[in-house]
């Protein structure tokens, strides 16, 4: 009898829906971003959506920040670093999305699907150009963060490293994306040059 009562209680408890918590702050939206083992275009688009929401949202109270905040200067550096990191993640997600549609090489046997391949390249170029639009803002945030680099936030060491790499020129998405766009233009020209005799 006791087991039956326990089973009934568990069944009843499992059928109850729990209320969702509201998401208001930058850190909450950022936590909804997640990496996938195999990232399909829909996964990238979902991540871009959450990162865009994070980009526009307000910061939470410093008590709930992703790093320990000791004073106003720590809070200032934290905000610069998080804004920079969100911009970088948006760049990465757009590059991943573009790579899913990018034809790295125009093989002769793809000639029958020339129109489809050109359309795919157009989508990839749109994603790459969108990624490039975030680069200037990411550099600006990194520069602001490096202006107060004597403040150290160990919980977000990876963001600190990203900031240093941007300011030192070691990480330059502008150059990376420009190289991808140049290669894509060459592949597009190869596809456009194809005709019935190409295959």
C-alpha cells in the first residue's frame, strides 16, 4: 500500500508543470547560448538569436555577475569584457553559419548545379558580411577593457585573453573574414565561368 501511495505521488508530481523563469538580463540570455557537437544551420541561427538578445539586454546586478565584482572599476571592466565576448561569439556563429553554405572549391562535376551553388555562395557571403559588421564593435570594447587592464577578473580569464589578443593584433577577424570573402569571390567566378562544356 505504501509503494502504491508513493507511486501515485510521484506520478502526480511528474505531471505538474513547473513555471518558467523570465529572462531579462544580458547574463541570462548569454547562458542560453550553447555549443553543439554537430552544429546545423538552425543551431547557429538559434545561438545568434540568443546572443542578439544578450547584446541588447541590460546587465544584471553585480551580485549576480559571471565574475566576482569588488568595486566600480571591476564592474566597468567586466561590462567591457562581456560586451566584447558577445560580439566575438556573434562573429563566430555567423562564420559557422556561412561555412555550412560555402562551397570551398568549384569542382567541374558541380556544373549541373551551378545555379544552386551560386545561391549557396550568396547565403555564405551574407553570413560572412554580417560577421564582419560585429568586428569594429568588438575591437572598441577590447580597447576600452585594455585601458584598465590592471584590474584582473580571474573567473573570466578567457575573456581577458580574447581582449589581449585583439588589442595586440594576434586575433583579427577583419583579416580572416576578408580572406574568406576573397576566396569566395574566386569560387563564385569559377562557377559563373562554367557552361555546358564544363561537365
